[in-house]
DNA sequence: GCCTGCAGCCTAATGGCATTAGTTGACGTT
DNA sequence: AACGTCAACTAATGCCATTAGGCTGCAGGC
C-alpha cells in the first residue's frame, strides 16, 4: 500500500559525513538527530543502527575532526624543520580549522577521557607539534610548555576567527602572520635564554 | 487547599546569579530553564517574568561575563605599563576565566552582533588590551593585529585549561608564564623591527 | 525454486524541555 | 472594603531523544 520508498542504504560512514556537514555548515549545536535524519531521508530512530544516539554522532564528528586535523598537520610538517615548519604547521592548522568549524568545535566539546580512540587521534595530532618544536627544546619535560603556548595561540585564533570574535575588520591574514611571528620570537628567546 | 508556598520574590538579578552559578558549576550547556527554576524553588514559566526565555538567561550570563572580565582586566592594568602591565593583565585574565568557566564560555557562545549592550561590554574589556599594548605600537591600524595575537593566546590557553584540553599533567602555571613570555618576546621583536 | 534469517527501516510510545495562554491569590492603594 | 497589579501558578502544545517492537526484502541453505 505505502509507496515502496527507495532504501537509503546508510552506514556509519555516510551518517558521519552528513553529521560533519551539518556541524560545519550551521555550527556544532545545530547537529541533532532530527536534522540528521531529515538530511538523510530517514526517520530518527533508524539512525540508532549506525551511531550510538546523539552522543555517538557527536563523538563521530569529533573523531573525524581530530583525525582530519592530525593528517593536515602531518602533511604540512613533513620534510620541514625550524621556523619553516612552524609557519607551515600554523597555516595548515588555521586552514583546516576554518574550513571545518563544526568538526573543530566538536574536538573541544567532547570529552576525551575514557575514550581511547579519541585520545589516540588527539595524541597523533599533538605529536606533530612536539616534533616541530623539538628544534628549540630537546628536554621533553620543558618541551611540554612550549607546545602548550603554541597550541594556545593557534587554538585561540581559529576559535575567535570562526566565531567572529574579532571586532574590527582588519585583515585576518596579517593578524595571523603576526601571531606566528610572536611564536617564533618566543621560541628563539626561549632557546637563547637556555644557553 | 494548596499549602501557601512562601513567595520567592525573584528579580532579574537573582535569576542571573543562579544562572551564572549553574553555568560555572556544570558548564554552559547545563544551563536550562528547568534546572534554573528548580534551583530557585519556582516553576519554569515563572522565569519568563524576569528573563526572556532560555536565550535571555544565556545572554544575561554572557553580559555578566563580559562585564566581570572587563572589570578584572581594568583593575589589573591600572597604574601599570609595559611588560609589567601585560603580565598582570594576563594573570587577571586567566584567573577570572578559570574562576568563571561558565560565564567565560557564555561570552564566546552568544552572538554579540545586534546587541549593543553586549558589544559595549565587550569593547570595554578589549579596550584595556589596546591601552596596554599601545606601549609597543602607536599606530592604531597596526595595533589591532597585536591585540589579536595576544587575545588569541590568552583565549586559547584558558579554554584549553578549563576544558581539560592539555593532555599532560605538567604545571599549568609554568606553561602560562612561558606563554606570557612568548607574547612579550613577540611584542619586543615587533617594536624592534618597526624601528 | 522455497524458506528462513537478518539487516535495515519503519511506527508507536515515553519523557524531558521550552514556550505560550490564561488563571489565581496576596498585597498595597484608594 | 473594593480594586488593580504583579508574581507565581496550571494547562496545553510542540520539538527532540530514546526505546520497544513490527514489517520487508534480499542472502544463503535446502
């Protein structure tokens, strides 16, 4: 009786694709199962066969985010070192985060603790920063602090940029270049002081 | 018939107090009208006499946040200049944001556009950073970029700190001191290059 | 070629939350 | 004493997430 609806043929991957698209387009908070189901031409409960509810969808987006960012950073840093590596790393970080604001937001809004897969993806991304900054500091103990400083700057910038947190309309590119220069100045000063 | 409940005697301020308390304690996402009403010993619809729904409550928290942060920064910077002012500003920023994670999150999660009161409070807070950094750059056009770099670093750090975004358990105080040193090195390098 | 299982989607039902409309009762004013 | 105001209420609606259980059509065994 009912018209034989075409079977969408979903799987976890296609659901995640759609979830990432929604989050990137309209913000992480716009991701709901209702919206996701509508976008996929399916009823809400059907999604439970592919992801573990709303939390599962969010987690999937976060995992995509961490992996995508990690890959972008790795690609940018390979074959480079020193200031050149930092500049390319920073550029890749910003480019990726601004292109995927929803997935990027997901990485900060989901709890990494108690989820080995998420933590592994996170570690894989941060590792790149460690590797690049070892050029200025070989002691792992102290290196942690350099990594935190650089990560904070990058993280803060992309968040402010994609959240329209910067009031003025001066060039964001110029600002970002200056921010990178600040990091390099800080790194050099740190290395010089430790001599 | 019904037991004569004591009249709570609410007003916008007391509702905002409770909203800030909830957001600071359990995160910005934990703020709901249901929770707020329960905390105040009142039914949900009654809140509409004091705040404009959930969005209104969120906005009130954001406004508190911007004003509180602005005041903290102003207090820290008064009577200081140069590196000393930057250090105190940074310390105050971090201290305030970590003490009020919910209100701080509110400031980034609510839209400032189309809300003059929020924008004014925001401007009042950022003004302090402008004033302090003018020590290194007098041209307002270029100053914007310095302010953005420093804001990004501070913003990123406090977000990572209160969101447990730093994996390792090395001292956060040491990391933050280093981050501030990076900013000072960047500022000095910038001023030197512009000579 | 039939039947049997299961994978994939469905409908129905529950409960939480936000929101609006309309009601009640205490209090100060006249 | 009557009145109006105002703060809180109850009732009702609608959206969303979640769970339980039912239908269907394709795969593999007989």
